[in-house]
C-alpha cells in the first residue's frame, strides 16, 4: 500500500443489497459523494450488481487438482502466493491492497452480514493475503493489512434499544464482533466503532436526513477518530494458548469487553 497524504486517501466501499432503491444503496451513494467531496479517491464493489459468487469452492483455485482433497487454507495459500486465484478474487484483493480504508455497507440479516458479503470476506481474505504462516502474526499492528482503517455501516430493522446493553439481541458491538475483531483486527486493520441506522424499515425522511448527518460526521473522522483499542496478541496480554493472562482484565468487565483495553 502506497502512502497517501492526510488530505487525500484511498477508500474501498463494499456494499451488499439486492435493491438499488434501498436504504443501503442510498447510504453507499452518500458515503461515496461525501468522501469524494472531501478530496478522497473512492472505489466501489457493489456485490449484487457484480453478481458476486458467494460460495467458496475449488473453482477459486484454478490449479487445484480435481482428484485432490480440498484443504481450503492450504489451497488458498498456494494459489495466492503463486498468483493463481480466480480473476474475481484477485481483482478484489487488488482493491484492498490499494486502499487506505475499507467500508462495509450492509443490512443486518439474521444477526450477521448478508450471505453475499460473507462470501466476499471468505473468498477475498485468503491465506497468504489476509493471514497465514508466511505473514506477520495476526492480532498485531504488523499483521498483513496493517495501516488500513475499517468501518462497518449497518442498517437494522430492530429498534436501537434491542441492540444495546441489556437488549434482547445483545449489544451491536457483540453481534458484529466476528467481523470487527475476527476480520478487521485479525488481519491488522484498525476497526472503528460501527455506524448503525436502527428501525430502518420505518425510516422517515426526517430521520433519514438525521442519519446522513450523523454518518457524515463518522466519514469525516474516518482517519482521525480513535479505533477500538483491541488488545494485541503480543505484549503480555495473552499466553501461548491465546487466552488472556490472569489479572489483565479491567475490573467490572466481562465477555468480549475483556479483549478491549480500558479507554482513557
């Protein structure tokens, strides 16, 4: 990744919604316009418009022998290092390499990303690209994709109170932990707190305008806001078994909060 000035950065926006009239499409367009208006260079991956193949299989690795058992991690690393991935994967990896920040825009479906977005993650972040024995260790600031910012912008049909502390669905940060920590932080990116629009199925024009204003502030801070201070795998917080060492947790915290350093 080439260095960029603070005034001009390179941003990849990956979006997933099947309807071009959707709220997610509108938020994607707003983000692209806002970022370009600020002088940044933006590329887009509209997964539905691209008819992105969601399922990972042997076709992702054209040199894989059909009579050989598909060990996905080993096969993806061989194909990645040899430059023998399917063209659609290689093109998306090039966009990620090019970027200084990655924004994922999607609706929260069944407490996760849409399948097509999950398929983008599974197929693009191959061993040898996002992680692997030949790369710096995961969960550190030297990991494969270090230096990039990462932001999720999510719409949810549920009300905000249901995704807060004591909410029936659990905190949004916990629901999104597999992407926030398991993808962004694992590969070395610096994840920001997610942005969310709640009650999205009943969004009035007034609330939409307020949502755009709030999202605009988050986009303006894409390279200046503090990322979530997840603990590093190196530095004494974790043992060789990748469990937190005794005594490192902050008093009064539990669950996934144990893996976030105390703020302030």
